[in-house]
């Protein structure tokens, strides 16, 4: 039976007199939304390790601030105000930029929170207040490639100070050869090491997995380290403290704090493990080109110019770059006419 246009018009007139809109009717028809404190456990359970590490503190901040409030009652202005609080009270470090990074991470955390609510059908995408708040513009990074002399100084301090110089020297060598991130190193297991062929399987952010060439010397050192420090099962953590416990990110903090005490310029510039990644990838790009550097870094994103789709390098090309950079032959390296750099020898 077709609806009577006259009756429809009469109904709209009545609703208008009552001050009721279609959105009000749709909103009332939906079940009540959970509060922030009631919904947070669901968000935490669905988040991956990387998201938990990055966003957990901001999610708890949101829940503490808006405890008891339904997730659909917070406005863009509320999120903007809390972002400003996070920015104003961000921890001050040598490389801080007036809390901009903290503000950016907070907005990303709020968007991730509401993305979960959207996926669960609790709100519509257009109703997310977090997506109506802009992120602070990211400023260019102050990181740069270290010079060979700077790298030598850092390695010397790591090898001659501290309570576990063998571990610290191994960490610096690992990150300098592979350009891996801290998370990739901490995720290593004995089964990720192919010592005979000089390969290491890296599992890093975004769920990326790749085989990364390493020198046979580093492969042998990693194998000995795992065996001596109690890595028994193939799935055990490879990197370990002297007492056999699995390595944590605190070792990196301790390492760079100590190096900064011995080398004031390290503390002044806020140098960290990620600077080693910049150093290695810069060298590879300068000597072997963008395609090899992109493969060396493990970048799999498709953003940027369309030509990046066709600029790809294989494992053999990465191995050749490693061999030239370290001055050590690699079993998978392609012949190259580039002279060996050897600047990473320590």
C-alpha cells in the first residue's frame, strides 16, 4: 500500500511543531551507547601490541577524563580541549617540540578509539568527534645520518662501559647492519636466524615480515648469544640479559643514557637507536639508490609517486649493499662494481 503524501506532510508538520527531527528519531531508535570506562576493555582487547604500546596511556587519559559519559556525548571541542591539555603537559625532553608529538599521538589514539566504535556499529563514521579534530602538522625530523667518526665514538663507549658491554655492542651492530627498529630486534627468536646464509627474519610494525641479510660474523655472534644466555626453544626470545631473562626496551634507554653521559653531544641531540637506521639507510641510498634503500628499510607502503611501484630491489641487491657497506662478503650478494665502504666495521 502506497503512503499517502498528505498524511506524510501532516506528520512532518507535527514533528516540526514538537521540535523533533529525523536524526532525533533515528538516534532514539538505537540502543544506548556505552560509557568510556565500560567500552575501554573492549578497545584494549582488540588492539594489537603496537597500538597498545602507543595509545594505551591516551585511552586511559580519555577514560579518566570522561568516566561515566557515553562515547557519543563527547564533542570535537571536548577532544580539542583534552588534546591541548596533553600538549601543554607533555614530558619535556631535549628533542621536544612544545608537545606537538604528544598532541598528534593523542588525536591518533582518539581516532583509533572511535574507529573501533564505528566498526562495532555503535556510531556512524560521520558522527565521530575525533575525526573532526585535526592533528598538529608534523615538523621535519631532526634526525640525520651519523658520521663514521660519531659512529665509532658511540661504539667505543658501548664496548668499554656499562654492566654488559657484550650485549650493548651486539645491539649496536645489529641495528647498524639491519637498520631494524627496536621492536624488530626485541621480537627476534632463534628460529628467525639463518646463520649459514646470513639472513635474519625481521617482524616489525604493521605486521611486516622480511628476511634481512646480515654478515656471517653477526649471524655467528647472535647464534652464540642465544645459546649462552638460555634461548632453548626455537620460539624463545633471542636477545637476553646475562641472567637469561628476555631483553626489554629498558636496555635501550639505559644504553643511550649511559652513552650520553660519556658523550655529551649524544645527549644534546637526543640520539637514539633510530638514528642508526637513518645512518644505514642514508648510506645505502647514496651508494645503491632509492630502490635498494627502500627494500633495505623494509618499506612496503604504496603511497607516494606511482613510480615507486616499479622501483623494487630483491634480496640479492640488499645483500650486495650490506657487503659493500661492511666490507665483508655475503653469500647472496650480487657482483657489483661499487667499491666496498667498510665504514661499519667496529
